[in-house]
């Protein structure tokens, strides 16, 4: 592993509160030193003047499609996309094929990830085949290496199973992350149940479908005094429910995704399935509420819900599967739509994309503190670029920011001491 000395960067590390010029020395896979005017013998010395140095991002909601749907993405390609976006740790969701509901599949993912350009953590399924009729062997999944539990892609329909998983997970040191959706209310819907659905004459997914799920998980967390993490929050009501629960001392945490603070249902009026995901893009009032939730800490983290689908899958607006990719644009979307709009500081954005998710998953990264893993990124917070899907590093192109101008460009990514992305000129 090469020794790397990064000099003259603006270091932004929310975990330690550091926000000043300095140098970072990486050796043996860890942050060996951090300070000013560092001098070391190294193979690689970088003059990072004008760039921000931050902890590698932690994306706690990623669909790597491996095993089973590797024409959309695989562990290696997904982690290349991660590296290009400054993401050094991902939580892989279990709606693979076969489902990540057994120890062999957990081990397969972790084994293949050894050669990947990001640290891969596994969320195993809560119920067999995500079917909600048999609980998985949660302890065995933990022993195989899973750190989280979720039926993401679907909710756990049987509330008793969800209650059981939420009560068992803390004893195993696992995080339960919940995709909140009432399938009966959502049935047949393809976009938000609002003005766009009316205009296009298609069935909508009401905000209430998500909110019923959010309310149920909060009720369970409150009743059993156990934590729950709510995934990809998209509605104003869910933000309000989470805010209220936090005030009452319920151990609820939550994430949202860049598309929910950047876009609204208007984006689907072109009938382009690349703007369809679940939960769907909502109204301007919802978008503003998401930003409010990020600002006051109701929403703890930003994750992408990176959900690759091929252009062929996405060809038909009405029948295409839900999902959008996101890891190569998440930092830039945060800078463009939050920091540059004055909604938060760069440090606050970085915290929601690194230290917070690392803490929620209990994984040892998300900080530039001496001794931490050498997961470090360099980016230009002011560079404007236009998203060209042909130049992205993952296998799929279903990006909501395609052809859009974004501000903030990742230049250099080190994961576990290995240079996994380098666009320094
Ligand atoms: O948009 C989505 N895509 N939502 C999900 O819940 C699943 C995901 C996928 O796997 O494609
Ligand atoms: Zn989901």
C-alpha cells in the first residue's frame, strides 16, 4: 500500500470539528497523521490547494444487484461508481437474487467485495425472500457478517415480524432499516398521487402509503423501546412524524435521498421512467419539508438509494421498475441544492453523508481522526460540471441529474489506503 501525503487541503471533518487548512498522511491503511506542515517520505505527494479533504462518504442505501441482476450492476461496478462519487463505504440492500436472506449469500457478497473499490457492508433480509411469511435466522446472518436488517424494496408487511426483528437486532448489534410503505394503499401506483399523475392519467402512490409505514415503525420503536431507522423519507408528513417521535424520546433516525430535496413530481411529466423511483418524487411542499427536516436534524443522513436499471428496463414509462442511480452525483447534488442554496454548511452536509451514517451502522469510518481507516476524498466544492451518463462508472444510466449542471466535483478517493479514483490534473 502506497504512502500518501496530502498537503495544503482545506480539511473538513465534522466528526472532529476540524475545518481548516492542513495536511494528511496516509500509511498502512490508516490516517497516520493529520496537522499542518507535515513532512514524510512518501510515494505519492499531492498538493491539494483549493480542494476540500473530507472523510470518505458512507452511503447507507445501495442496491448492488449482485448476485442475480449483474446486467444492471455488480459489486465491482457499483463500487467503481461509489469511488467516483467519493463514497468509500456502502450498505448493500438485500433484494438480490437469491435474496440476501441466507448466510451463503452474505458470505458471497463480502467475499467478492474484498476486491472492490469500496467497503461493502451487508444488510440482510428480515423475512425469507422478502415475503413476510417467515423470519430469517437473524443471528446466523449476523455471524456471517451482516450489520443491518431490512426487507428494502418492500416493507415487512407482517407487523409482528417487524416487532420481533426490531427487538432482536439491538441484542445482535444490528441496525434495522425500514422501507416504509403500505402496499395496499400503494397498489398499482407508479408516481406520486398528485397533479402529475392526474395530468398523465396514471395511478398514483399516495403520500399516506409511506406515512402509514413511518407511523407504524415509530409506534413499534416507542412500544418496545428499541431503535428504528427510516429509509428514503420523501413526504412532509413523515418528516413531521419523525420530528415528533424524536421530541418524545423515541429512538428513531432517518435518511432522505438527493432526489427528494432536489426535484418534485414535475420531473415525471416528460414520461421518462428514469425519474420514477419508490417512494416517488413528491410535491414542492414535500421537498421543502425534506430540506426543513435536514436542517433541524430530523433527518440524520443522506443516502442515495442507488438502484440501477438498464435503459431497456426503463424503456416503458408505465411498466419500468422503480429506481435511480445516485452515488456519482450525491455529493454534487448536496452541494448544489443544499449548500449553495444556503440551507446548510459544507460541514453539515459532509456530516450527514459520512459521520452520521457511519454512526448509525456502527462502522469504523466517517472521520479523519488519527488512527481511522484511510478513507479520504478530495473534491472541488466550486467546480461546475454537466452530468454525462455515458461517462459514469456504474453499469446503468438511470440518473435523475442527467444533462444537469451540478456544482462540486470529486477528484480523488482513497479507500482503506488504496487510491480508487484519481482525476487530479
Ligand atoms: O426505487 C426503488 N428502487 N425503490 C425500492 O424500494 C427498490 C429499489 C430497487 O431495488 O430498484
Ligand atoms: Zn426502499
